[in-house]
């Protein structure tokens, strides 16, 4: 998923629209707290990864610049892990979600390219997630995503998601949300 722009082949306008619509639908499911429906959009082999970002000097970069696969991650989830997180949201003992967090997700700058295999698409995008709880708690998380989307009949499934935030330190109490 790190091919150079010159090596990537953009999809048609129609296919770009279909995949963008799919990703916007995904965010609407999250905003409406339809977590089981959201989970159904994940491929059986999903890798949902949000590595920790490290402040590094340019001459001392990591495997992927400011993050590495063998360093800390906020999320490093499979389908089973995501299912557990969804189940936790439904529990009355999930005190971090009582009162419930109100979410608004925004997706922008969507670029869609053909993947290495038929029916695979590499999607680059930016996002903003606004979460509000109580009277005056509001947290904003923004960043970039790299997704590997696969064709699934007339729709799609998310097979890989890399979430990159620019912050080396979280500016919120927790990240009990999906990005």
C-alpha cells in the first residue's frame, strides 16, 4: 500500500464515486451507532492498525518514517478484536460510554487506485472525527487513512486500514471510537 503515485493507476470516475459512497456510508453507520452493521463491512482478514507516531529527527527515521510495525500501536486489531470492541460498546458496564459519546466523522481528499489484484482498491483519504460527551467535552482527532478495499459482490469490504494521526501525543482522554 505504499506504491509511488507514478506506479498507481486511478480508477474511473464511476468507481471512485462508488467507493467514496461506500466509505461515507461507513462513517454514517458509526455516527448512528450501528456498530454491527459497520462490523459487517470488514473483511474476514481485516487489519485495522493505528500506529503510535514518534517524533524523530530526519536522520533517524523508523521503518515507515515516524512509525514502525514493531513499535506501539493505539489499534492493531483483527476482526475478532473489532468484534470485541463493538460488543463492549453495548455493555451497560462501559462507563466511558455512559452518557453516550456523540460522533461526527468527516471524510475528505479521497483518492482511489487499482490494487495489485483484481477487485482490490487502494484508497487514500483524510478524516476528522469530532466526539462530544456531557456538556462541554469535545475532542477532535484528524489524520490520514490508507485502506485496502476489496470487491464483495455489488459492494465492498475493508481488508486493511492504516490510520495515521499527526500527533505524537493524544490530545483526548481516550480513543473509544472507530476511525
